[in-house]
C-alpha cells in the first residue's frame, strides 16, 4: 500500500501559487496544470513556456510573493521541470 506523504503548509502554498501562476502566465487550462508532476518538463517542452514567458512568470512571482528576484537567484535549471520550479518557488518563499 502506498503511503501518502503530507506536505508542510508552506509547501502547499508554494505549489498552489506555482500552479496558479503557470496557468495565468502561460494561458494553460487549470486541468492541464493540475496534472503536472514533479517530473513534468517545462521550459523547452511546452511551446507556451518560452523566454518571454519566463520573464512574465518571474514578474508575476515577484508581485505574488512581494519579493525582488535578483538575476543570481535564477538558474536555467530552475525552469526545467515542475519539480525544479517548485523548489525555486519554495526557496524564494522561505527568504
């Protein structure tokens, strides 16, 4: 039997925020975004997620978190998958 792993409240907030922003910025259906797993490839795999979308996503994330994202906070690998982008959002959220 699989054991359900409980997430901390901050992790849940980060995940909800990420899914909402991806749907909003990329214009994706909520159903599609809700199906993203940690391993779901993003940048380079989704035609909607191009360099302009990354810039728009970062701006929306700054507004949502009330934080300034510096250039050295961001690595290209952060946008490779849903899981890596979620880890990025969690790092920003914890500052």
